[in-house]
């Protein structure tokens, strides 16, 4: 019987198609926690390479002007009484969330510091560059049951760049955000205003506006397994009284959460919220998260400090808790998956990694708009081989 479709040379023995000619299933990465238990992977102690600030107009400055100073209320036996709804909405300037900044501010920092990076020649070419918030989402993926994500990846001069893409569902959620959720977002920023001062040693001034364009970002170096990392994260404040004044160990992350009354409420807090808090602060090496617990009227009446390195203890003996090893092993597996997928060095080529709860991470390939995210000002500065020299001027980002 003749094989289907093609005529074969007489006498030639028919063999199975070689493996590399078989249609291969599209590669994907599973996210089940059970697959990632195992020893905690190597994670280099994060060190700060530099910082930058974004001002009230969201303009970039290559300095620490937006850094604030931790200034908790005096511990004289009185409990705090912070009205988190004060100033809403009249003293609120929210950032325009329609503006997709992607990696732009971080790329500007990188362009201006490319020549002075530690790690030796070629360190950057082997690194992964992204925002801390994107890595946080990777860390929590094995336990996430609500929100999916999309990460765009491109390789340029060796370096792998990862930039989040808002999912259609997240966009719908953002555009239909209920008024109560909007107010809750404000309240988180208002808490920062009650706890931080513009200068060390002075008291906070909560009378001004809350402007969420303003940000202080730390740029950090670390390594997960064999993946060198350069990432940036927004830092709420520095503690002038911290045992070490060396960043990132002097940094403090501020959070608000609902006041809890029953053991069941605490258990749920440890399982869900503390996982997100841990992932966000562990990555940059921020040692403490200070929580303000708000009552139903929107007042913070109690504060509690959660040392990042002690958060896992709250779920260590909980069968339905989270495990830092799973988070970090999954993140390392994703970074390997991305490194092996994005082979071509081409800033116009984008691999879009997509994940929805319950499924694996899948990949699709794209070229140019709308997904290409390495801006022309980076590429044009680098096209002649004299790459990455600081540009004379920047277009407004
Ligand atoms: P986080 O850990 O999620 O807070 O994010 P990062 O610390 O990695 O923030 C990186 C940059 O993204 C900073 O300039 C932030 O101001 C900005 N950023 C953080 N969250 C959001 C957001 O929800 N939307 C937009 N457009 N930018 C954000
Ligand atoms: Mg915060």
C-alpha cells in the first residue's frame, strides 16, 4: 500500500517522520503548585543600583526627590485615628491610567547608567529587565485564582525585557471600577500620607493633596537561580531610624487592610493578603511591611509591623497556605521558559505570555504594533554599534 500523499523512491525503507518534523504542540508552562515544591532556589541578596523619581506631572528625575521618610505616630499609649477618607475626592490627583508607560522610565534609567553598571562587561546582556510588580505577579501565580496576566517579552542586545500588557478583562475592570473601590484605592495612598514626611525627623502633613503621579523607584540587582535580574520597584518610604541606613534594608512598605475580628478572618488574611505582601517586599529585600487596619468607617485605629522574613510563619502549618519555595521555583521556571522561547534578538519581535487561572502559561508571537514595547528612542540610540551611550535629549515619554 502506498503511503498517503507522497510517492516514495522504490526500495527505500519507509521510516517514521523524524521527531523534529512532527507538528509540535505549542509549548506551555503548567502552574500547579505541586510541580514547584522543592528546595528554595538561590536568590541573591538584592542590592540597590540606583533610583529615580517621578514628579506630580509624572516627569522623570534621576534622583531621590520623591523619597519620603517613615514617621509613625508617637507610641505614647494612644492608638492612631487616621481618617483615610479625608480629602476624597477634592484633594485627589490620580495618575492617568490610560497612559501605558510600559518599561519607559526604567529604560531611561538604564540608558543613563549603562556605562557604570556593576557586574562586569556583558552583565546586562545576560540579564532580565522588568518591573518588580511583574515579578510579584509571577511569584503569586501558582496560588492565584482570580486574575490572569499577560507579559510581553523581547530580546535586545542579549537582554530579555519583560513588560506587562493589560488583559482585556483587567481593562474592563478598570473602566467599570465601582466608586467604592476607587475610594479604597485613595485610602491606601492617604495612609501613606499619614505615615510619611517629606524630610526626616518631621511630622507628616496630611493636609495636602494625594497625587499618585509621584513615585520614588529603587533600581535593584539580584539573581534567581541562573537568571541575573535588574528590576525597579516603587518604594513607599525609608526609615531614618532603621538599624541599617543602607537601601534596600531601610525601606518600609505601607499597606492598609480591613480590621479583623475572628480567627477565620485572620486565617484568610494570612493565606491571601500576606502572600501578596510577602512577594512584593521579598523581591527587592524590603524588610518590613507596616499595616494600618481600618474600621468600617475608614479610620485606621491600629498598626502592625510584619517583618517580611516572618510572614511565611503564619501559614507554615496551614495545608491551604502558600509556600515561598513554590513561588520562587515557579518564577525561575517561567524565566527559563521565556529565555528559551525568545531566541531571536529583535526589539520588533514580541512573545506574548498569557495566563488565566486554572490553565498553563501559553505563548503567541507578534511583530511591531501594538505589542512591541522597546521604544524607538532606545533602539535609535543603539543602532550604529555605539550602543547605549547616553542620549543628548529625550523625547517626552
Ligand atoms: P507594584 O509592585 O505593583 O506597586 O509595581 P512596581 O513597584 O513595580 O511599579 C513600577 C512602576 O509602575 C512605578 O512607576 C509605579 O508607579 C507604576 N505602577 C504601579 N502600579 C501601577 C498600576 O496599577 N498602573 C500603572 N499604570 N502603573 C503602575
Ligand atoms: Mg504601599
